[in-house]
C-alpha cells in the first residue's frame, strides 16, 4: 500500500468546497493522480479517524498559460470529494 500522506496531498478550501461541507458534509482534497477510490477512502479514514460513505473523483486538466511569446502548461491533478457519515467531521476544516 502507498504511503497515506502521499495519497492525500492537501485539502481544498474554496467557496464551493465550503458550501458542500456545510450542506452535504462533503470534504474536498487534492490527491495523487494514480490513487484509486479505495486507497483514498482508506487514507482519509486512517489519517482523520472518520467513516467515509462515498468517494467521487475528478481529473482536473492544467491550464495553458502564456508569458509573451513563451507558453507552457500547468500540471494535471486529481480532486476527490468525500462524503462523511452524519456526525463525523475533520478538525482540519473547523474554524475556516
């Protein structure tokens, strides 16, 4: 099994993520591009001590950016939206 801290890269704190957290008890994370739903669920349950009921993932393609005549591309990344059991919460998001 992969290292748990390599699967979960960072939490996503955006307006949409805050609305999902307050309304549906869903939390968003940037995860490793090659991690599957089972690995993501296991990593979150192990790291934060919560029960995950549903995992949704999305591949986000990097934008093409230009600086004068030079152009490049930001890297692609993977986002995971996790639904927690009613009553569970992740302390990392509390107070944000």
